[in-house]
């Protein structure tokens, strides 16, 4: 590696230099192990990290965490999908992937389609969380996260093992998985399914050239589908499970070369699983020197071009070190009536979305980048969505507490749309109004029987008749927006009250600001 870095014409600098440049280069090289690079310091934990999958754009890591107390099933849950973002080359502390793609069963991501709009998942999903059928599923990307998964049925698919590991290629034509099924040699065997004309084939056992009487698990196919990588404790390795590879010899999926054990850069006397080569990054999990159970690691060889490019930028003085800043936000979601904790979904929206689910106790915690403005939407079935705006650009904090109180959907409930604002004396909505109005659209879409009455209010200054007319016109403007988003006009009534229903004295600017408001009243649930 040293020869690569110093031989190019672009690198005309003395390594003995005591300049800042020399020190930067020295520490860059010293910080990288000769065998592997591990940018997962914030991801790995005392829990078992499994099944790492990176989105096609390279920005998001999906992984499974086993027995985590914030899983849907708590610390007895065999695994939920968590999400980590890549910021400045470092994977951030993961956040829970939400209840759409997680339940009390084992949940794992197994791959994406080519443009990243579909996420493929291990297992089948049902409304009550109880799986009565077997196979795989997929979820589609939506503005607020991932959709409820749709089940994919595969003829004669059967897995009698408590464990299920799989991978699907990006054109969704080949599924490789590990299971105990009809013709299993011993414990888990590896199977292949192919997809043609929209239909999946019956599973094919890859045969005894790979499968042994013991366990073959966590398979993955190379991009050209000619090489299979898998973990096994049935082939002679360094430790309990090691990673092996085998070459496909024909198109039957039953003839393979004798498996070869990967070298010590990956395998050790510990347990290695989940080999993946994604976007040029070679990932695997290991219990070697781990924080608890399995940790995610990344092999260096796949990243040498990145390191060389970084050094080139330093030498050309185009590299400016950056220090990303993050804020930890925690708090609780409770019911306005009684104060009980609620398991809800919190979506932090900016140029991308960060999603976290609160526990049954209502507690949540999430780490997000600072220097951004967020719209926070809190959702819970049977309750009215809450929307808050959070501007972190002007806040110099490392942690922040935000608590949310949700109102049950009941006739007579009044909801203040405090972020819906107009230019003074006009019906022109300010730009920051639209996220909350969109949340009202979401709420009405999700609760098709609900009907509301929009109510507009002004302060007590100026001509009372003009204020009444203005408030009515503003209500009409909001109704028009909701209807333009697909909400039936029959479900939305509107009335302007001018300054006749103040909620504050009106003798100061602060109190008048409270009186200038838009609300909606639930008139049918």
C-alpha cells in the first residue's frame, strides 16, 4: 500500500516533514489497520449486530439487533431492523427501523432493488404480528419511511429452523437462503430460488458439494452470481463459524467447486458470519474483539482507493477536515387523557427522514445531525398526529428533551395548527405551514371516517367585520389545500370567527399572537 501512495507524480512531499500535512498523512496511515478498516464504532454495541445491508446509494446501513430492549418484543425479541446513516464516512449510532418493518418475530433486511425503492425482508408479515406462512417480503419507500411489507410466496418454501438468513440480488432474480427444509442434509442447508416471468421457482438445494451434516448459514451471491459465500461450522476452519466461498460450475445450481476458506483478514478462532460485498465494501460480522456478541467489520482491501483519494486531496490541499455535530433528542409520548405512555412513531423530516419508535412506556431517544431545521411528526393509530418544528441551526446543545402529548380521536377534540401561518392581512400561506397541513392530510387519509371543521381566528385589532371576513377566507384557503391533496370536501367544513373567540387577553403582542390561530374541531369520528 505504501508503494501505491508514494509512487504517483501527485505525491511530491517528504514523509519526514514535520508540517501539518506530514502529520495528517502519518496519522491517516497509522489509524488504518493493515488488515481491516472498521468505521462501525458507533454502530457496534453489547448486543448482537447481524445481517448488514447497505442501500444502493451507500448512505444507509440496515442491520438486525438481537435482544435489544427497544425492539418490538423487548429484550426477548430475536431481532429487529435498525438503521444507521453514513456521515463523513462514519456510520452513526443506529435507530430503530419502526413498527412497519418490525414485529415480535425475527426481522432482517436481505437486499434492495437497483434504485433502492424496495427493501426486501426475511419472513412474512401479518397485521397481528403472527406469521402463519413462510417466505420473504418487500416494503416500498414512502415519504414517511417504509410501507407495510407485502408477502412474497415461493412454492414449497419451508423452514423448520428457528434461524433464517437470506440475500436477494438487486434485479430480484435470485434468492439464496439457509433453512432446514424438505431435503436438508443435516442442520441448515443452503437453497437457491430463481425468478422468471414474475414467478419464483421451487427451492433448489445446492447439494453436498457445499452443504454438510452441520450448519451452512448466511449465504450471499456475488454480483455476477458465479460465486457463493457462506458461513459454516461443517467445513474445517479456524473457529466455530468461518466464511467460505465456492464457484458455480454450471446453470443447474447444483454443481460447485470445493469450498475455500477465506483468509485470516476475515476468519479467526471466533465466529464469523454475514459476509457481504456491497458497493465495493466487504462487510462481515465477528465475535473477535467484539463489544458484546457479533460486531460488524469492514475489510480494508475494498477501501484502498478511498484512502488513496483522501491522501491525494490532502496533498492537493483540497481536503478540509470536517467535524459533524449531532444532538441526542429524548423524551416521551403520552396520552393527553391520563398521561399514559404511548408506543408511537416519530418522523424527523429534513432533506431526508429519520424515524424512531417510542417504547410502550412512551420513551424514545434518537441522534440526529445539527445545523438543520426539522419538522417532527408524531403518529399513533387512534390519536391525532402532532407536528412540531425544530430549528437546530441556532441551538448549541448536545442533548435536548422533547415531550409530546397526543389527543385521542374523539368528537369535540380541538387541535391547534400552530405552524399554519399567513402573511399579515392576507390569505397567503407561509412556507412553513405546509408540513403541518400535510400532516392533517395524512391524518384524514389514515382515518377515513373522521370529519372536521376548520376554524379561523384573528386578534382583536382592526375592523371586526374585516377580521371576520379574513378569517373565513383563510379557512377556505386551507380547505382548498386539503381538497387539492385528495381529501373529500364533504369531510371538511369551515368557519371564520374573527376576533370573537380569544384564548388570551389581547393586551400584549404575545397574547395577540396566541389569539391568531387556526384550529380544527373533530365533528365525526
